[in-house]
C-alpha cells in the first residue's frame, strides 16, 4: 500500500520529458519530480537516499533525516522530542536484517526500529564496551554485506561488526586509518569487501586480534595521480567501476586491465564532468553515474556515455540542480540527491489502463443499473460477482463467459435472494452467499453441476437472523462466523449446525456487525456499530457455547473518551499488523497487543 501511494504521488507530480544534450535517448523515457523543502524535506542539501523493507523512502540531509511515504515527511533530528538523532548532518543510511536503520552522522551512530519508527538504544547491539567510541564517532558510511556483517567507516577507523540472528554483535574488527590515507569508499565485490584507501584500492580481510588488514586488490590498479582520491565503487559483473575526483575508471578483472573514461561538457559520448560522486545500477543493468555537473548513463553497446544537465528553460522539466551528490535506484526509477535542489526523482511513465471486463448481461428490470456489492475469485480463476437486486454472476475473465444465478420463487435449489450482501469461499471450496433479509445460500464448487443449499430463518435450527452482514472462516473451530444485526452466528462444518453465540447480555443488539477478521493468533475481531470485540477462539473451542473476549466500546485512541466507536472494517496485512477503519474516526493501527493501544 505504501508503494502504491508513492506511485500515485509520483504520477500526480510528473512532468514532461527532457530536451537531451546528447543523441542518446535514455533519459527521454523519464519523467521528473522535484522533492524539496517546499514539500517538507528538512533541507535541500541531500547526502543519502534509500528505501526500507516497508516501502518508506529515507532521505538524509545536512539538517536532519526524513522518512517519506509519498505524501508527507516524518522528520528526525537533534531537536525532535520523539524522533531524536545525535547529529543533524546525516551522511549514510543502511538497513540490517533485523529491520533496523543505521544512521551515520557527524555526531555518531543512531539505530531506528523500522517497524515503529522509534530510536533504539545502543545496548540492543550487546554489551560491548569498545563499541561506545564507534557510536560517538564521525560516521561517513555504513554498508551491510551479504553475510550480514555491518561495515562502518568513521573519520579515523574502519569497523566490521559480526551480528547473530537476533542482531547482537558477536565479534568486531577494526583498522586504524593512516593520517593521509582515510577510507573514502567501500563496496562488496566477489570474494569480500574492497575499499578505497588514500589513492589505492584494497581488499579488506580479517585477522587475529580483532584487526582488519588491507591487501592490494590488483597490481593493475595503480594510482592515476598523487592526488587521486576514490569517491565511490560499483561492482558490475566482471567489472569494477571506480569513481574518483579525476574521472571514471573501469577495471576488468578477467584481463586485469584499466580503462579511463574522459569528460567533456559538449562532446558526445563522454561524461559530463570528471568529479564522480556516486554510481548505481538500475534493475535492467543500466549504470547511472552522478557528478557535480549532471547525470550520466553508460551505453554498453557503444562503450560511451550520455548525460543530462539542468535545463534553464522554465517551460521544460528536468534536473533542478547539476550538483548531484548521491544516487539510489529502485527498479528503473532513479532518486538523485542534490546539493541544493533536494531530491530529483526520475521515473518511467506509468499508464493506468481501465477496461470494462466483458459485457455482462445484467438481469435487471428496465432502467435499472447494477450495484455490485461483492466480488471474489475461486480456485479456477472465475470471478463471482454479487449485486443488489440483480442476483449472483459467475464470470470467466479469459473467455468472458457469464453464468447468472437468480432467486426463483418456490425453488429449494436457487439462491435465496437477488440482494447479495457478501460472498465467502471457504477452504473446502464452498461458496457462501449471504443476503440482507433472506439468509445464506451455499454452493459446493467441487461438484460440476451443484445446486444451492439454502439456510434461512425459520427453516434451519439455530439460524435466528436473515440479515447477514459479514462472514469469516475459523480454522481453529472448523467453522464459519457470520455477523448479523443481532450479533454472531457460528456454523459448525462437521455437525452442519448453526448456533447463536452471545456476548454479555448488556450488548445484544447492533445496527451492524460489518466486519469479521480472524488473525494469526487465533483471535476473532468483530467490528460493530458499538465498538470492536476481540474474541479468543481457543476459549470457544472448549465448549462451543461461550468465549472469552475483550470489548473496546469507545474511541480507540482515547481511553477517556465517551464517544462510541463504529468499526466498519478490520484487516490484517501480510506482516500480521491489524488495521481498523472507523466511521468518521479514521484509520487505526494496533501497536500493542497487551495494552490494546491503537
């Protein structure tokens, strides 16, 4: 959902394609979006961009850190009371396997729990006293390698932290930087980590005594000049790209050869500038290179570059700054952090196509249009569509073949009503069609020529209500719960019996039981017009008559409120998080099971 919201936001702010300064048309496929202080970014001087595993974009700046959801920013900084950092000048970001964000700044390291967005104490890494100096050092870079190790570059030291499965540091290694040979870039290549140290590139290896030792990566990689400084490294198959203050170099590991790529502000095929600030690969293998004078892309077939720079013509949209400091690629989208223009987002055109699915022959009276009340999909890919007044339809999306099921008076094998309220297909592949005022119809989808089995009030023992509003399957008790205007009904699949299960006598009537959800912990969430009930399904298994439950009647995020909460929908996402939608009260997120805090 977060990614969808972000995509929609990108589309809304999209611009036109850019006039190219070279004959290559890579960048002409992109739209541009500028995310700046005007949109809520803490500062327009951006130092790092990344996306976490929950879909949020994190932007590090020279004046704080921000989390972006596609609409708004959540700011982190030294003056933020809840989202506080040690330092405001943030240089680097890295997510570890425990879903913690490592934030490196001029004042040290911070850890953020990505699930809650809150800071974590350094003690979460274990009681290693030697790490205290690391957490209060100037941090330039943090990288996680494929083995789960965390590598940290400070102003004077290179660290390697080995973490166990819980995220606790089990061992650490470090290397003291020499006065004139600080570590300026690190990257993982086949066989381990390599680093730009001074004007050379080394492979970093661990040795006894908690020390890191550098080994020359290749005798073919020699300093280009005495003042050559490595700014960034990018592994690319058999190539290692080396960005520096003196241009871009490509080292081919098989032949142990180096090639330098020159720059020109006007000649086709060259880089836009010699000072390389960052490099990233897109999902289709395109190498994007940023400089202090524009953005470049490598053409593998011609072994040349094309570039774009800021276009002064205000009618055209492109880069808003030529001084690009950092890059992040998400698929084929390119996030370029600039020195003075915030983030420049380059995204491919996205087109939303809407087509009418077939020509369904609605069986309605003249002048009536269909009101679709429910849609679900069976195991074969057929769509089942419930309507108000029009009955039930089955449609094959590929062949567009449609079958109509309608109420037939005096028939014991048709659906009970043309007013379908909802549809449920259970784990036994039975279709349950529940209605407003006529009961429940059941269809066995395992049989090729099955007919409906009718369950209606007065005809079926235990079914005391025909006004059915919601349904959910219960694997703990092997049955189905139905929400009605009088509370809950339970259908026991084994005994094929309905029974009414009451809450406390003080709560027996509802305007609606609009939503039911069984979560991974075996709890039944019952969203009603009189609040939400959280039922322990294991307690119901003991007697099949009573259950233990928690009742939250009033506004969910205000314990002192006397406003009755009306819960329209309950949903559990793929991470197991519980979300509730209230009527006129917004969207709630459960953040504490024990305290029932929303």
